C-alpha cells in the first residue's frame, strides 16, 4: 500500500450520520467479540472503520489513474502512471532511454507527460531506492488520527450513535452496554420468578446480576458476560424489577419493596410550578438564588465543582428526610446510565455509621435521611456538609454538631384558625444553623394539616407570600424581611424555589427594597 497524504474534513465528523453498513459493521463486531460493548467502545471502533474505508476508497480512486510509480519497475512508452509524491497526479510515458551514471549502474530514464502538459523525467529499473518501499496509509494531520477525532468530536458522535441504535429494535442497551437482541441467551418466566423470590428473601435487594445467576442456576455454554447481559435485559423489561446501581455497576431491587418516597416524590417536595418574570431579577437576586442551591432553580453555569458542599436545610427536605440534588451537589452523588433510582450508602462523618440512601435524578432529590436528621436534632435551617465518600457509591454527611444550647430562633406555630404564626422563642439547638433560614417547628402534625389544607384550597401564591411577610416583619424592629428568610418561611407551608418569590419582590410596588435584599411591606400600596 502506498503513502496516502490526506485528511477527513471537520465537516465530515460534524455532519456524521450512521448508515446501514455502519450498523452491519457494529453488529458483526459484537457478534465476533460475544461481549456487550459501551457506546464509547463502539464509536471508537466505528471511527477506525470509517477511516479505513475512506482510505481504501481514496487509494482506489487515485490508483485508477494508472500504476503507482516505483523506481524499481521497468516501464514502456504509452504506459500510464500515478505519482504519490506529486499529490497523485497521473501521466503517460512518452520516452524511455538508458540512464548514464557509473556510480549507480544500469537503469533507465523515463519521460512522463502529466495531464496538465508538463514533462518530467524519472529513474526506472533501480533496485535500490527509498521510494521502492511502500508505506502504510498515514495522515498528514489529525484528520485521520482516531484519538484526536474522538477528543474533538467524541461526545457528539456518541450522541448520534446512541440515537440511532436506541431506535433500532435489533440492538438493546443495559447499563450503558449494547448487544444484538437476537443473540441473547433465552431467559424464561421461570428464571424471572426465581429472581423475584431471591430478591424478596433479601428484603428487596440490592443484588448483583452475577449473584442472581448463581442462585437461579441460569446456565448456558456462552460467554458469562453475555449471560449477565441477557438476564439484565429480561429483568429490565419486567416491571417487577428496578436496576438501582450506580454507573458501571448493575444492582437489582424489587420495585414493590422500594421506599414509596423514591417511587413518588414526598408531598413536601411537590412543586406545581409558578409563572414569574425572570428578567426582572437583579444580579443580587440571581446571586442569592445561586447560593441557596435549590434543586428546582434553573441550572446555573456559575457553579464550581467543590469537593465539599454546605447545604442549608429547608422545611420540605427536613420533613421528607431528603437533600436537594442541585447543581452544586449532583457531582457528589452516584449517577447511572438509565436507572431512574440509584441506591447507595450514606456515611455519618462523625460516627462512621452507614445507612442506605436513594438518588432520584429525574425529580432531583436524595432520600433516606429522616432518621438521621432526627438523631442529630436538626431543624429547618440547620447546615449539613456533604462530600464524596472514600469508597465508590458512598457519600459522607456531617451535621456540624455543637454543644446543645437554647437559642432565640424563629418558631412557626399554627393558630386556632389554622393560620401560621411566627414568633421568636428559645429552642434547644444541637447543630450549626443559618440564622436567617432557621425555623423551629414544635408541632409537625399541625403544620402537616396546613399542608393538606393548602393542597385542597390552593390560595393565591401572592396572598400566601404577603401573609408571611407580614408575620416575619413583626419579628424585626425595623419591620424588614430578608429575601432568604422569606424563602425559608414560604417553604414551611408550600414548596417553592427562590425564583417566583424573588419575582414577586421585584415586580410589586408594595414590596419596598431597603438595601441588601431586605424588604419592607407597604400596606398603603397593597391591592388584593
């Protein structure tokens, strides 16, 4: 094979599409390896195949102009040649004569007329010459460098391939790996019933696929990884089972034994959505929204990946035993390719105690901390530090415990009329808290009744905010309310991210800004 100096253009990869011969190639690749492969492994193999095809096509096209010129060959007048060293130009031999050079020995000189009319002379019949050794096709740039292509275009190429294979019924994907459906090992209903019984006996799970295979005695004379993949697919297509492992690890759980709070969001986390004019939010408001780290806030590009994140609990998460899966926290928790729920281990940073937690990516929360919150004596506004654990699939939480003391804290009470009342009362505090967001709740059952009533009556959002501002203003000598205090207090009776609250503060004349995101309520301006 002669030297090919070329490249594939940026447009080639930017407009990349998957064709039928690509699918056939990938199908055969999986068949030959008998092992499910990831999207990254498949796209790497496909890029290499595309380069090989393009080079063969290019060489075929260029060699169509004649035989490649090699100094060792002998030629005759009228013969057509192509010259790799001259960008594959072609020409016809118009003259052949003996060469004269005593140091070289016997050889010929051929005169070639190129297609554009130019004539040049070349040696022929030379046994020793560097151009007699044809080289493998190489590129003159990264245009044919697989690693460079993947580095530049890899993510986009993977998206295209996943979209194509995902819509192809001949391929199936489990935990990020692909395989042809027709080549899977048969897993029957009996195997699935046995798997259910095994999981049931273990409290629902989680159990790995290899453990299930061993216990249900699923055997076949094929690659063990293919057996695992086949069982994974059968379990995934059966609604009794949930795959709950983090990315790269497949673990199975019985859906009916999962906590109800991971199958459906707890009442206190349900947010119906509130329209507001986001363009009215000031830079200061946006900065506050960003710092509050509410999982329902728009995704921020300002967030930096931190090894440890401090979370100020709001009432809905405190009451539900959850943490917000915000953009600040998301990178600390396990992810999965497809699993709607991920089971992992929470670790008490002080005692080392481990207990299970659940990540619910779609609804953006982490469940499993209710008992831990109670043991730590936390209140809404308490601060929890979160960092990644030493072992994969573990997350460390720390309540920033301190010596118990009685502190003046904003306290929510439910009046005889069922309305909320805020008062400054002394409460026993066991952990570090945010003074603006801390709210003690002596009677959670009474507040629960308020939530239930709010769900039925659905009072206007603005009316709720106004009532809470009036209540909070009584606790301050200047009758001022900070936006973060208001956010924490509103969330005691209904779930709401900062945006709609800040939108009201920015758009209503009866909320008077007095500096540093403090607001005073002007009753004389208020119109219901």
